[in-house]
């Protein structure tokens, strides 16, 4: 298959590219910077996938599948959605489990989305990530096409991405390495989350590609285990305390990751 990936350089996209290439697919990855791949069936297309002119040129070639990791503003997706759905066999749009409202029971695809149950008018007037993704999902739901699949992963991690609530790795670990405190709110500590290894999400996406049962569907890909952010904070804290020798952030992270991975 000929597969195009927008923004495939993160925790999910990087292993996905390799998995798709292993399966014998021809994989094309857009990137703002030129990237070299050791595999002959992985290709880089240099350009900004936020620019309509760029993707209009890219989509002149026919692709069997487009996997879209881009973080759009709503008008951006409105502008390009018809072009995308008319140009590819299957469009896989990466949304997020954050679109769901808080639930006392395990979240499923039928759990109400925050956009529809929230009563806070000020919050609803914002472009907060969860609301933005839900509104973009609505555009896809309302399209006249059925060749799309929405994927809602939970928080993902790998050796370069370990979130702590709203903090990305470079924020919280950078402060730790500089001996500075990390602000962690009490109301976040009790909130449940699920963290899933990026390559596991990538494997799930591979299963959806070309799967007729996935067309016109929204699918959650998440670890079945939940932890509070307070528990995750303690996992990080314990792993850091056991890591000896100091050194660079990269060396510290290499010693940190195996302990964290065993905890999920």
C-alpha cells in the first residue's frame, strides 16, 4: 500500500512508520525538515502540512491511506477535509481520549463527550484541546464520505515523551535537573488517566488500516489500566531517586525509562 503520514515524527508516528515499512508498504512522511531514512520504502516530503498549497500538491498523487497526526485549528480542517477525503482511500484522523467528559465508569466509545455535557459557557467558548478535537470530529462525522476512521489514543509515552499532567517531559524533567520545584496541583493528583506506550498505539493503528469495519468509526486505543496522576508522579519520583550517577538529561532518561515501563 501507498501510505502518507502527516506529522509522523512523534511518540506514535515514529514507530508507526517503521511498522508500516516492515509490512512492505511504501510510506511517505511529511516534515518541515529533511529526514534521512535507512529504509528504501520510507520517504520524506519536505514541507509544512499546515499549508493548504503544500498539501494540495502532495495529494495530487493518490494514496491508499492518509494518517493525520496534525494539530489543526478548526478552519484549517474545514478547508482541507473534502480534498483529503476525495484524494485517499482511507483517512485516519488522530483525535484524543480527552474529548470525553469525566466518567465514574471506564470510558468507551459511547461515553459522552465533554463538548456536549459541559455547562461552563466560558470554557466552551475557548479552543481548548479537548473541545477543538471534538469539533474537528464533528466535521468528519458530518461529511458525505465514509472512508474515515477517528482514533482516540490516551496519553502516550516513549523514551522521549513522558507527560506529567499538563507538563511535557522537557518541562518537568528540565526543572528537576536544574534543582527547581515542579508545581503539581492537589486536584490533579486524584484524577485518573491511562498511559499507553506509543508503539502499542502504532500497532493498533496498523490493525485499522484497510479494515472495512473501521470505516466511519471512532476507535479508542488505550491501556486497560488506569492510574491517578499522583501515582504516576510517585513512579517518576521513585525512578529518579533510584537513578544514580547524575549526568545529562539523556543519560538520566535512559536509566529512568525501564523502571517506568515496568510500572505500566
